[in-house]
């Protein structure tokens, strides 16, 4: 197959065309030609996009895939004129509905944004105003663009939130972003992006924080808009299954260049470029994941036995060797319940109800379920970030709930988190080097020189170059920031790592590196993981045991293979059936 531009592909489903004549090629809505984008840095200009060209026709969906830093989001943000202050378009053309957007003044660009081109950004927390209710933020978009009046805006806000899959939309409209889970915040952004029914929707990782059932709800909604009013979708994603299932055409980017383009099924079934083949081979699959995990035995790893450099000190004796099966579990949770008190007369909310689970030493227990099911709340109680209303948590035989002072400080060195949102969990005022050194200096690990050596090792372990040390989080891509967060969690050589969606922001190549790294560290040091994820293919790849949560309760818990091959609860079967692209055939 010769890689072809989506604009040159005549094959399409006539039923999806917004034009009256099903045999006529719809006019291009978006045309990008020879786009070049550069960023100004202290060391000189950095070319982020090189002569990128793509065409998106009315009523169709085009996915841009590639690893973090490949130029996907930069290309999309160039279209809507939202590059960072140090970024600029240095060449090429961007035409939307026949109008040139490159060089358009800000006032005219604002008339296009929101009303004609909607945006669903990648980061749900930094793109929502923390001091304004979610409903007010949706209402603002509707009012500014004349899509609602003061009289009917509330009704339209509730409808927009409901369309985005938020439960109890009328109640949620009165809440603030900090009262939402990560996935619920993402749905609020999707509601804002779709509120004005734009002609083009730029969706930058629109479902990266969502569980598979809500993914399907959101993507079905986007697809309905495509069919009803001819909205085109420019989808930025690292999920190849999602891209293949939801977009007719795919553009593959690597190091700022488009290396392959064509119909989705053709690109994934018969990739021509080496980089595309690597992406396809690295994509996790529910069917193949267990085979891959079994192949990665401790004796087979190329770096088995390789430990961290000296500055962090020796690995604790309890973690030097994977424990025998009869050893007592590292974590025992029994009857855990968390009730959040309602504010201003609202009813109390039970987020977690009578949850019991164990985390064996040297093993991985995964918690899966929809956003708002209680996964993250359970993890935060284990981390001592929330106090439980009822129940007990024991870590290595010690009561966690009653820990205070020095005992609490010692516990937190042995248990480290990887949070879901890499944007808000990294201090924007610190360099990457300082972020990684902070836990070592806080707990007085090693000398300054030893800590610096440890930081370099951590960067290497998460596949980041030493040049990152003096950069700030806002200079990194989403995937790079998440790798920094993972490196920070490894700094103190913990015994238990609580992973809250640790690879949700990563492309498949880096995702595989991180999962391989977590597996190798577990093999070498007997680490235990509590792994929270909505990506069931990733869960099967890394987990030994799985707990399925729904509405704050555990509805199914068993060995990973049992859950995936013989799910007993209807909700578990629903989760497995909702995986995007699960039935697609991909090949090298």
C-alpha cells in the first residue's frame, strides 16, 4: 500500500455524507498545507511541526496519532490559534471553510472559536475555573456565542451536561470542579466544547480520563452530531483502537512530520512506515495482553538485577525479594466506607461503601470501574489523603488510620502515589530536576551530589533525556509530564505504589515503556501496586487481581484471568463490551 493523504481517499460511507448527492465528494472544511510551527527557547528556536498537510471534509472524522511530542496537539492548536506564547506558525496555510486562519487577528479569531470550531482540551483541571460552578462555565459559552438566553440557559446547560454523560446533570451544574472526579471534569469540558454545535470539533485526547462505558457514550454523541449537522471531528489521540473505530482516516505523526496517512482500517491492518508498525505492535490488546505479560518473566528482562544508584540508599529488606505466596498481604482493607457531608443543605454522599480488598506483596491489584465509582476515593484513603468514615486499613500489619507524626512520615516514604493529572500534580514554578530532587531532600536521602545522580537515573528510567533537568512542566508535553510524575514516585524506592491512571495520558509506545518499567521494578524489588485504570487492556497486561467497582461498591473481585475470560457480573461484561476497537483487526 502506498501511504495516501485522507483528502485523496474516495472510499467512504455515503450514509454519513452531509451532501444530497451521495456520489459527490464533500467540500473540504479544513485544509492544512505545508504547516510549520516553531517554539522560541533559551537555546534557540525549536521546530515542532515540519510541512504538515492534511484535509478534513465536512461530516467526517480524522484522527492524528503519534507519541507525545510528535506534534499532534501543536498542529491542532495551530488551527484554532491557541499556541503558547513562545510558539508561532512560521510557514504554510490553514484554511477553514475557505477562510485563511493564519495571520487572522485575535478579534476575528474569537468569533470562530467556540461557535464554529469547538475545542475539547486534554487537561480537565487547568481548563476549568476552580471558583466558578461547572454550570456557570457551560452557560458562559452558550451566552457569549448567542446559543441561549438568560431565560432558557439553565435548561440548555443541563441538556449539555446530560449529553456529555454526566449523571444528575441538574445537581452537577451547581457543583465546582474540585467536587468532580477526573473523568467527570473531562465530561464537563466535552459539554462546553459541544454546547454550540460547532462545524468543527477539535478533540485533544477527549476520553483519556474516561472509563470505557463513558467513552462510548461521549464518542456516540460526537458521532451523532457528525450525522445530524455535518460536524467534522479532528481527533487527537494515542489510542489506536479508538482512532480506528471512530475516524474514517488516520494521520500518523512522528517528530513533527506526517509519516503516513490513509483510511483507518488500511493504515492499521497494513502499516507501511516503520514507525506506524511500531505503534501498532505496541498497542495493548485485551486478547494478547496476558501472553505478553507472561513472556516478560524476571529472568528474561534485559536489565534484570539492575538497581538504582546509591543516593537513595539500599532497598528496604522487605522489598529485596518477591515474597513467598504464603506471606501475609502488604495491605488489608476491610469494610471501608467514605461519606462526604453535603453542603448548604444538600444530602450526604456515600462515595465508598463497605469495600474490602487485599494487596499481596509483590503483586498488582487493579481497581476498575466508571468515573465516580469510588476507585480514586479508595486509593486516597489508603494514602491518608482522606480519612475513612468507617472501616480499617492495615499496611504491613500497622493501622494506617491512626498514624500521626513520625510514623505517618515513615509510612509515606514506603507508599508513594502516581496521580491521574500530571498537570496539577507538578509544581509549575519548579524545574524538573528540582521536582525529582524534592522528595529526596525532604527526607534527607544522600548528599547533594548523590541526589543529583539519583535524579539523572530516574530520568533515564522513564525515557527522558538529561536536558529535561532545567526545563519547567509547561515546556513538556502531557506524556512527558506524566513520566516526570512517575519518576518522582520512584525516587524514595517505595514498597507500594498507588497508581491512579498512570498511563492514561501516554501514547502507546511510552505506555509500553512505563508498563515494562513498572513490571521490571516489581520483579527486581518485590514492589506492590494498587493500579487504578479505565483501560482494561492495560489492566489485563499488568494486574494479577482485579476488583470491579460500581457506585462505591465492589461488585466483582477475582484473579485477572478469571475476570477477563469469565466475567460474572453484568456490569463487568458491559465494561468489556465497551472497549473501543476491541473487534478491529490490526497487523504489522
